[in-house]
C-alpha cells in the first residue's frame, strides 16, 4: 500500500502535527506538493526532492527572526532592546495590531499569549518537513550517494536549527521522537512534555555533529555564491549553531546558582525554580556547572580551527577622498604602537576600519566573504528583496523619503569608545553618574582647505563635539545630528548632505543644491525620539522616492548574517573568561582533546581580531587579568559589534541582565529644541515616550493558548496565562 503524506508514515510526523498551532490535516509542501502526492513519487524525482528540501528551509523567512527582519505582518521586534528603538506607531504583528503602538506594548510585555504565535507554528512545520526528508532521501537513487548524504545533512541541520530558534525564544521545548509513538492515537494522547533546557541543548549539539558528518562542504561561500546556494548550511554552520546552543546553556539563565546560593549574574534563581513540568521536573538547571562554559568554549574553538578558515571581512586603505559616492579617504586609526604598526590580521596598519565594518553590512561585501558562517534572507522565495530593505527604509531620514523612525538610545551612543579606546567624556552620567566627567560642549567649525570637513573628520560643520574623535564603528552606525547622508536618487542634484534632527525645518545648500529638511520632532510617528538615528545596513547608493503614488527605490540585500565569525570569536572569549578551573574537552569529532581554561592568550584570540578590524586598541593587561572587569568589557564589545543584529535582546536575557538594563530610563537629545537652541538640543534628557519595563515573564516568549489546549502535557512559560 502506498503511504500518503496525509497519513503519518512515521511516528515523528504524527507527533509533529500534534504540536502545531492551527495545524491542518496535512502539512503540505507549499506549491510543490499536496496530500495526494505519494512519498514514493516525491523522493524518486530530483526536482521534487529539491523542492521538498527548499520548503524545509522556507520557514526561516517567517517570524522566526534572529536578525533584523520584517516579521510576518510587521517588523522584527526582537531587534530592539536597550540599544535601539522603533518609533512607527502604525505596525502590525501577526495581523493583530495595525492601529496601536505595538512597540510600546512589546517593550512593556503588554501583549497576550497569542501575540507572535506564528514562530512556534513555523518552527514545527519546518521540523516536520525536514524530518520527512531525512527519512526518505535515501529512496532517490537518481542522486549520487554523496549528494544524498549532503542533502540529508542539510535537512538535519535545519531541523536542529529550528530547535535552536525555539530554545532561544521560548526556552525548553518538546523534542519530537524519531520513532516509537503510535500515530493511530489521538494527538492529545501523544502529548509530549517539554524537555529540559540542557536536554534541548544536548540534542541540538548532537544533531549538529551528525549533520557535520553528513554535510560535504565546510564552506559554501567560496566559488558558488548563487542566492539559492548561499543559504544552504555547511559543516562550519553546524558547528557554529552547536556553539550557540552550548553558550546559552552555560549562561546564567539556564545554568543555576553557585554553591553559596548566589547567581553568577547577580540575580536570584527564583525564576528557574518556578519553571517546571507538570510532574515537577525543573526545566532550567538549579545548580551551577562551570564545565558547561568549558564545553561552550571548546565548541567555539571547533569553529575557529575548522577547515573553513573563517576570518573577519576587511578592506584596504582608501587613498581617494570621494565624498559624493560615500567613500571618503581612510582616516588613520589611533597610533597605539601595537595594532597601528602591523598589517592585517595582526594589526590595522593596512586596512580601513570604518569601511571594513560598514561595507560588511550594507551589501558591498561579496557573498563569498569568509566572515559569513550562515546566512538567511528572503532569497529562498520569489521576492528579490530581503527584510533588511524594509529596515533600511525605516532608518533613512524623511528628507531622503525614509520613514525616519529607527533610532539609537544615548546608552548605545555612550557605549562606543573614543578612537584611542577610552570612554567618551560624560558616559552614562545621566543614568548612573558615570565617572563624574562632563559631556563635551561646543560645535565644530570649518577647517581651512578641508570643507566640508573640519579638523575632526569625518564631522562637518555644526556638529556637537560629543561626536568627535570616536571609534570607526561609531561613524559607520550612528546617525547623529549633523551627520552626512548620501542620496543616490538620480533626480536629485545634491547627493551629499548633512541631516539635522532639530525641531522644525532646516535648509542646506543653495540654488539647485538647496535641500529643505524636516527630520526633527513632529506630531507623528516619523521622527527620532532620541534625536539619534542609525546608519548600519545603509549603503551610500540606497535611495527611495515617491512618485505618482508609487514607491521607487534602489535598496537591495541578498543575504542576512544569521551567524558571523565575529560573534563566535566574542563568545569564545566570553566562555573562557568564566572559567576558574581547567578542563579536557574533546573536539567535535574526537580527533583531538582541547585543554580549556582561562588562558589570556586564548581569550585574546577571540577579542583582538574584533578590536583590530574595528580600529581600536586592545584592552590593557590589567583588564584581561580581572575576570569581572573583562566580563563587562566583553558584554560591551558585543553590544557595539553586534548592534542591530538581533543579538542584544537575547544576550540580556541569557545573562539575566535584562531586569536591570531594560528597566533603566531611555535617554537622548532634547528633540523639542530648534536649530536656534542647539546647545539645549544636545543636552541629554530622559525620553518619556520610550517605555522601559522588564518583568520575569519577558525572559521567554509565551506559548499560545490554543497550543496549550492541544497538548495537555505542555506547560506555559512562567508569568503567562494558560488559557483564555
């Protein structure tokens, strides 16, 4: 008898469908298949087999976002923590909110259990799709043995990757059995309880090791860079995802308390004690295990030493000052007598740190660049855009036809270093007093022969001295008041302009080059609440215009960096820094054994490449020697390096820093001031219309009430309701 997809051929498939919110009688493979198509016909045809695998990956483009992305019906809210904010009041999420301030509700945890529920559904549909593939690909003898094995590894990877996204978002989740369940039972009788956090991490880790053995390539970013190929996983991507799962399992939220009753993150473990299955089984570890950090460090080292030979994207020194195209002459980084004297990769003497960082994100970096470990995007379908296009549009100012509503907090601005690696004067002075120093006063003026620059490159005239002499990443990311924007609109005569965020209108240039701007405070959604915008992801050639009721733009991104090498390097340093003992940990394939401990030279192996590419000096030896000081430094480095990549939201939660950091008032410029009140504009003030609240229930996303009704053994996350 032929086995139809509508009938479960494996216990796994029945179990999967039982866990799907609003599941249908079958899980069709979109346009490729329907419930009349037999397993035999699908997996004996090469095109249909490829289609099934593509469908397994397609759920990554839904609201399972782990990067800056447009979620289903709205925006990627997980991109916003204490570093960024979203000002548009007219957005939707799961098509539920279209006329309310969803961002405020999101930040306050003021949403119900069905808000964003598509993530759970999409993940388990993807798990189902991949599982069918894993158990049936060997039927296809039209493919070579190596091709079948590689495709099986791809399916295994994406199945484990869905579990990783679920773990990070929801905490511990049910792991579906590959076999052993009776699919003739009602799905209520097949109800599978949540596995523990550690069990989920171990499952993801072991599955990624198996995927690594099946996958045939360490890197797909060399040679074949087609849109379809670039999103396929590699051995390196499998090892990197394993490292992420282990890092999260080692972090304070999932790793219990110390023997003396204190918590490594300084927070009690009351949340963990309240998170149990219906049989009383704790889902988060209650006892601290330092060896988990060693396991995570070894997993990161597997990535660092793998044959893919990952390295950070970088570009050479630019000797031509082409301001109109957005490629100014390289500004020589700080002379520290270390990095400044050495060529890449030991130093920054022969690279442009500003362009090296900026061009990785804005679409210039070739898809074959060796920093990409795993990429995501909307290029798995027919839409040529990625979700980053929408994000760029929201970043661009009104004067360039953007939405002018994605901005940065003063905390984020203060996190960036000065070019010599010191803190900016007055850092965090309003929120916690800082170090007692005051913020810089005054404004830049013209330097003879350097117009439009001043003696503080790359600043133009009329810019606050608070933004002078900052590190290169600052200028690549921060749209401060008076910063330069490029406009490649072919109908514009001015392609290089300063953008101001004063209240009211301002003008720049004269004659045909005259630009009228209104990017400051308005009684609408389209202004920057803090008077500070964001430029990361924006390319100088990006432009947008409205004409005849149509939206014309030239904004394209072919990929989104889900996992990049800089992230792994910083995680490696973080894991090593947490150790007090020494551990022997085998490599992923057992070919060697690592000696893992708090070794300064190994910690520097993770930190120094990131600092070099950024064009800032290394930490001092005293900072490396002090575990608590270095922990704070690494957290700050992640905040800067990974801005706008959807990492900060989850980092604050796994560190259990969110109750403190997400509850601090948001500060920014006084946007009610006009150009005639520039000194008052630049005074840092609290921004009361940006909410700052955190409660324990916001550690994990709620599970929908419908899903809880379907699975009687599934417990809700702490703080959220079980039923309507």
